C-alpha cells in the first residue's frame, strides 16, 4: 500500500492556499478518507468548517487498513482533528486552532486561544491576553497577518512597538489561526518567533447558514473597587452574529459578522511604582545609598551588605485601585464572486473598535533617602535587599492620587483578492489591502493622568518586604491638623496611527508530475505616526493658600486592606489602612479655582513633546520549488528564497539649542529656538533562503527538518528621525538621543527538527527541537557631534583667558570670578553681584567664535548577538469513543543572553524567554461538551531596565484555569457557561530578588452564561 499520507493535490496551490483549503474543508475532508493513506492527487473537500465529519473509530490507527464502519465526529473533537491535520499536512513547522463551528471559536480572546499552542505564551493586560511571545521571542518580533495580509497595530502604552494587541479582536468571525513556526518564503517577514495568520470565514465556503449568540458576562473583579472607581454593574452584555448566503447558482456569496461586548472590571495593585534605586556597593554615595561605614547612621543598618554584595533600596510605595469599563465592537463584511470554477474574487472589510474608560485611586509615599534619618534590615547577599526600610520624617506628604482618562483604539481593513486558474498547470492570485490602526485619547482629561492630593502629616514611615505584598506603615497621620489639598499633577495626551498599504501577486506553476514552482512579488508601505505630550504642574509642596482652601467634604474616608484581602500582608496590623478618596472632576475643578489657572490640568497635542512619522517601503519577491519524491519512504522537499529591499524615511520633532548659559559652578542650562522637524533616511536589503524536508517513515510516523532565515524589524523608537537634546549641559557637552533609520533588522538563522507519531485518527505525539542564531540586535553607542546652532564658553576666549591668568579649569570659582569681573558687559558676560561666600554671580554665555557645543548623542547600532534553543513536546489523545480526550504540551527554551543579577551596568538580555505548559481536558457527546484548560508560564524577563535604571523586571510564574461547558438543547439551540481565571490567580513581578517586589496584581474570575441559535 502507499505510504504517502500527505493530502496534497497533484497540482497544488501555494502552501498558504493548501492550508486554507484544508481549514475550510474542516473535519469532513480530514476524516472521510479510509484507514489507509489517501492516494496522491486526491484533492481535499470544500466542506465548511464545523460540518459533520465521518471518520474511523479512534482505535483505528493510520496503519490499520481494515477499519470498521465510520462514525460521526463533530464539535470539539472535529476541531481537534482539523488542527491535527493542519499540522500533519503542512510544509515546515505549523500549529493552529480551528473553530468548532461557525461563530464558535474556543475562547473569547484570540490571545487566550493562542496560549494553548505549544511554544506560545501571552502577556496579560486587565486580566486578559494582549500580546504573544513565541518560543521565547518577544511580541515585537512576531508577525500577525489577517487572511495573509500584514496587519497594523497602534498602542498608546508603547507607541514605538510593533506588537499586535489581540484584545482588540473578537473571535466570533475567526475560522482558524495558523502559527507558522519555521521560516517561509511566501509570507511577509517579521516573525522571528512565528508568523500568526488569522483566518476569517468566507461565504462560498460556509454556504447558507447563520447563527446569533448572546451572553451575560459577570466580572467579579469589579466588585473589589471603591465606589468612585467601580462600574455601576458587574453584569454586562455580549452579543454576536454571523450570516452567510450563497446565491446565483453558487456564483455569489455574502457573509456578515458582528459582535459587541461590554466588560466592567477592576485591577488592584500594590507596587514599588518607580522601582528600586541602585545597584550600590558599600561605600557608594548618592540617592538611595545607605549610610557609609563609620558614620553614626551606619549603626541603624541591621545585617548590612558585605563588601562584595550589591544592594538596592526602594524609591516609593503605592497601592492602586483601578476600575475599567470596556466596549468592544467588531464587524466584517465579505462579498465573493465565482463566475466559474476557475475564478474566485473576494472583497472584504474588517472593523474593530475598543473603547476603555479608566478611573483609579492611589495611596503612595516617597522616600527621600536621607542617611541621617533612616534605618534598615537587610537579607542575605550577594544581592542584598532590605526586608524592612524606615525613614523618621516629620510632616511629610501622604499622597492620595487619582486618575480619570479614556482611550479608543480603532482598526479598519479593506481588501481585495482574486484567484484564477489560468491553465490546468498555472494558478495566479492577486491580493491588495489598505489597513489602519489608530489609538488616541477619548476623554477631555487625556489618555492618562494623575492628580495628586496630600496631607502633610506623615511621620515615621516604614515598609516591610517579608510578605507577598509590601506592607506600608505610617505614624502621625493627622488630617485635621494637615487637611487634604491638591499638590502636583500630570496629564498626558497621545496619538498613535499606523497605515499599511500592501499589494501581493503570486502564482503556482505545475512542473512535471509531482513538482510545482510557487512565485510572487509584493509591495508594502508601513506608515507609523505617533505624538505625545505631558503637561505637568510641579506644585508638589501643595497649592493650598490656607487650611480652608479645599472643602474637605470632597474626600471620603475608606479602608485600604479590604481591596487586597486575598494577598499575604493585607492583614498585618502595621498596614496603614486609611484611604481618602475623591471625585476626580470635582477636585480638579477645585484645584483650578485655587490656583487660578488651568496650566498643568489640561492636555493638548498642539505642542507635543515628540511627534514622529516613520515610513517603511518594502519591495519583495519570492520563489519556492516543491517536489514529492516517490522513494521507499516518501519524501517532500521545498527550496525557496525571499528577497526584501526596504527604504526607511523618518521625520521627527527637534528643538535645537541656540544658547548655553553658565549660571553657577556646575549649572549650564540651554535656551532653545523654535521647533523644527528633522528627516533621516536609511535602507537595507535581505536575502532569506528556506529549506523544508519531511519524510513518511511509515504511514503514522513523520520526520521533518526545516532551515530558514527570518528577520524582525527594529522598533520605531530605534529608527525615529529627529534629535532630542537635553535641557542642561555640562563641561563635556549636552546629552541627547537620536534614532538610526539605517538600523538593520534582527536576523535569525533557524533550524527546526521534529518527529510526529499519529498513532490514531485523533491522537498524536510530537517532539520538536529548534535552534536560533540571532544577530543584529540593536545596541547603544554615544556619538560626539558638534552643534550647528549653539556655542559653549568652555574652551572659548574667556575660558582660555582665565586659564592664562592662572586659574585651573577644575576650579570653577576661580574661573567664574575672573571672567565675570574682567569681562563684565562684553558679549555673553553679565555680572549680577556677589554671594555670601564672596564669589561673583552672573551668567557667562557661549558667543560667536567659541567652540560648538558638543552633542553627546546616544544612538543605535547593530552589534548584539544571541542564541536561543528549545524543545516542544505535544500530546493529543482521544480515549476511544468515550468522548474524553486530553491535550498536553510543554515548551522548554534557553538562551545564552540571560540577565546577570550581579551586573551593575546596562545589559542586553532576551525578554519574554520562559518555559510554558498547557493541559486541556475535554468531554463531548451529542448533548454536552466540556473543556477545562490549565495554562502555565514560568518566570520571564519583561524588561532589562526599570525607570531608566539597569535593573530587571521579572514576571513570576503564573498559572490559570479556564472552564467552558456547552449543552445542545437541539440541533439549533445551544447553551454555554464559561469561567475565566477560575482559581482567581494573581500576578507578581520583582527585581533582582523576589524580595524586591515591583508589583502584586489582583483581578478576579470572569463568568459568562450564553445561548446561541443556529439557523
């Protein structure tokens, strides 16, 4: 008998088209074949996803040609089988998820579905999946496609990133997700971890059908909020529907889908918001350092770090209660035209909008690190952390801050695709789309803000780090003696918009009996624009003119511990338990009335802090030659390449200094001219080869090997135009930052090996090994560049005259006294008087003829390398015809670029690198379907820096249990119950040690009760 189990037509489309056909065919095409292998040349069926599928019983393996009669497989099991076949019949390493039925994807969030795939782990935001990491490669270096088209992304939280936010997309119109883990010639590059292709339903595949669903969503986290921040109701609606119709004797098809979901939720967080100061060693000085050995203050340090230890100290402590209300709207309209069996055209439009309103309150304190008033108790080294830190202060501020802001993210994509079978041996495809993603403020208060209110009554303040959450204690609080008042504030406004225009033409030409040549070319334009402004009022000492400046009834007294009751430490009697909550709008209005102006309370993008536009234009072409080999053990090979040429143009806001003023011993402030825009350009090209090989060792055992080169493009802040110059200089010059549009992408040489054993029709075990050699990661370097607009007195004629008169350059008092008293009244020199020490005061400015002000510009260069390797183990097993089944996978990853917790300088380390595991159990019969899933991700590095310091941010191991139960009332009506985060898991991040807590975040489980009717 034949050993060729590959479901490949003798005359095939491109790899992507074959995968689409398999997915659209769903369970029927995959399972209708008999127990022995399908003969070469048998094309897959066009049955729609979710259609009933006939298969042999589960105990009839691929090696059993004498299978008994077929049985009906639908629902979850059919979806699992379709997913298995997608993996089995693909070129290279491919995983995926296929919908159970029309409008019935396994999870309400696409990222949460993706995390079930081996090697895929997610970052959560507001308690749900947002970004994905694949095989240890972070979100910026994974490419997301929609129906094979590159998708834009916009994010106010990271305007320079490329990570796609999956929380913007509902799952109802998604038919499947394909995850290409090995490099491919026929997809847009950018996915070093993976290329993720989201496929939506098509009417000519679906036929005539429709369904409508409704859910009641209950988010328990909304209940755990102060009344000022919580939504009025914890129950919210969700409604979705999909309609497909084929008419004109199968010539025309139309499909429409839509969904609307509201969610009200709360997230509470205990945090060291501005991170940990350091690292220090004994003997170091500066803010955050402990008293020096031999000084009186050193006696207050218990178990001080040793000479070889490094240590850190906390900057501040905060407790946040944050409530959010979200409204997500998704829709898609698809029109298809098929005048004959050889020509199909598709026009589609996809829309999504995600609106989020957020209110929060915060209790916080700031440590001043005066070594004469502090005491601390340290744990063991070599990275020593204070288990307890205390400052004995008098009448310092107790801050009760609040925020009220809203954002809106909108995505739109219109695309056209036409496929034509020109001859029996030639198929041609053209695809084009225009897609946009925009994120902006949706509130008069901006996209983010913080209004600080304080009582200046804080006495001795300590913080204990021996519990799960930090425990803050405050003595002396007295709101009668020191009533609440507004102090400082900041309000932000942002805009991020990305537009992608892409045209792709491809074809497949049959060569000989079992070979074909796939080819294509494309043009892609990515236009990313971002703006940002922060207005800030630095009245941190308070705005009150008298104790009665603010009506104290604006504040409401509450207790803190109730909002953190699930965390260890919330019951500690030392915890400062007072909250003074307020209505944000009313207190803001009161502050405007007291101060007499709106400055610092109203954001605007009219005078942005940065404004940058980066345009990438890429031309590409690819060729791939595929061949089936009729050998004793049938093999398939694919050899291809992709060539990419990219031009980058980036324009950014720049403010050039016009004058440097030397106003005191070590102060050199700059005067800036008008705003200008600076344009920088770059270009690069890449040749990306690929090689795929697989062999059917026997009908149920397949071996694979793939090699390919892939790229991940730089972040937009690394290639931005414009030069940002600091506001103050030094004797050496002024520091600044500049992007590098000529920065090349990260390049990865990827090797994948796998073995897959399909020991029954719905069961398999696979082991995959992967190795990535990555180069061209961006590192930073400082470039010395002279200013063309400003001079410095350092090294100028007055400076040199002072040295000739006998002053030493390091004796700034001598230098300034001589210049101010000798050259007063001459250009650039103004004497204003004499201070108490007898030294001259005044200003010395750079003048014509003086040296150009040196710019010490930090920019980016390609210099870093990394190695990444790992293994994936997958198991899927169905227990005969019992209805029970299990999926399990584990991914192990390792890299030579881990963060060194003993290092004291800037480090380059791979973010997102972690092991992960999934365990999913199912049961299904004609009435019931049950799915219970446990997802786990090990500790990983989120960032190698924190608040500008070279300190890591680690996300601790996290596991979550989700449950879904469905009941079929009849063939049309089904009921469902879903529970997300059933065990109410919490998330925690820390610095160099677990005691260096950064955040402890609580949310809550989410429950959904729904009904769905299929027409």
